[in-house]
C-alpha cells in the first residue's frame, strides 16, 4: 500500500461519520384511492456541522420541504432521524437542518482556519456522498480550478466555486469535498454533464462561504445580507426597456444610507416615468445587473464604506456610502 492510499483511507475513516444521507418525501393527494400519501421527492448528501445536531446541505436538496415535505437524515450507523429546516440561503445554495440526537452520535466536519487556509490547483480533493442513493461513497481527484462562477438556483451566480474532477453524481449534492487532511474544502453542488452523470467537471460551494453563512443561519434563521437601503427590480425589467446596463434605483428607504447619500429613485410625472440613478459600479466592481450588484456587496460587511459609481443625468459620479445589514 502506498502513502497516498493510506492517506485516502485515513481521511475516509475519520470523516465518513460526519457525512449524512438526506431524504425528502412529499405529501401528494391520491385522487383514485382517496386521501394522501407520502412519496419520495429526492435525496442528497450533507454533513454534520456541530454537536447540537445542525446539518449542512444544499438548498436544492431540501427545496419544497418547507411546505408539504418531510425530511430525514440518515447517519453512518444507519439510524434515521426527522429533520427540520433551520434556515436557507438559496443564493449560495446552502441549507441548514436540525436533528435531535445524543451528542455522542454526532461527529462534526473538520473545518479550516479561513485566515490561513489556502487552496491550490492540483491538490488532492476527496468527495464523500450518496450518489444514486449509494451511501458513504468516496471518490478522489484534484482541485481542477478555483474562482469559478456558476449559475445558482437562487437566481444569481455563485462565485468562487471550487472545480474538481472527483466524480460527483446525482445524490452527491450537499456532501463534503475535503483536502488530504480531511478538512472541508467545499460542498459538492453541481456538475457539468450532458448525460446528467459525472463528466469530471464538478463544482463545490467554497468552505469560506459556508463558514460565513451557516453560523448566521444557526443564530438568526437566515443569512445576513448587506445593502444600502434601495428598492430595485432583480429581474431588470426597466433596465431592459431602457436598453441600459446597471441597476436602476426604483426608490430609496427613508432614513437609510441611500437616502442620506442623496440617491434618487424613479419618479412618476404627468409625462411618464423619470428614471432615477443607475448603479454601474461598487468600488472596483463593475455592475451590469442585479447579479453583479449582489456579488459585489457580498464581499463586504455591514459598517464598511464603499464608493458607488452612479450614472445620473448622463454623467458618472462617485457616491460614498456606508453599508448596513438588511432586515
């Protein structure tokens, strides 16, 4: 047995107890037989976050369960437990579940120190998940690329995704991607494949995003988002009609940062709509649409000051503004 094999075996033995199987069932009406019944609605993977029973998985694994669905989490010892949704962040494809089990049955995932942890293209990547319902399956590859942007389920791109050639198939979603020390690199989320199965191009939500968002959800039930106190249309309807790039300010919230900075919203006059300010940049980040604006602001924290690039009456002006946490 060579050293690389021993390393893979060690990582699997240490981390496999932290990987879980997430199953969703939904209630449907049986119009022929009468009444209602539960049917399988999908499955995926996840991992144990802490000794309090919080489980991290992809939002798309549990989507729909907030209403008429039910969720269960199966641990490595094959015991199955009812799970409740603690909170979700669709824009990062992250969901946090909660199960009630004794702490001695829970093995939390190993986390990195985000201040010192660095990823490199070519380093080993180990995925553990439940492809096609085959629990605790291990695949091995490398980090193929960093900083990828992939269209997410929440309507915006997920930036800084980790690309790997470790085989990821349906059912792997939500499972951990690990380094050779068994530390979390990311959460396996999506594959690029015409057949729907592994083609050697898989993507994981980076651990840095997970370690920032998950504690927020555990603490408040939702992910924190910074902003400037404006009303916008994420679909960009007016921007398309005006054939312009950027994000139109539809209105400003009274007393908010945008109001204090003098930003102008859309006004309705006797002659029709008069467009307000158009956001075209945040510091060095270009803003062509809502996707750009969301991802630009996502890299800041509340209390930080940024400089908005604002197109007003044909000129681009700089507007300093302090970010706040949106309620």
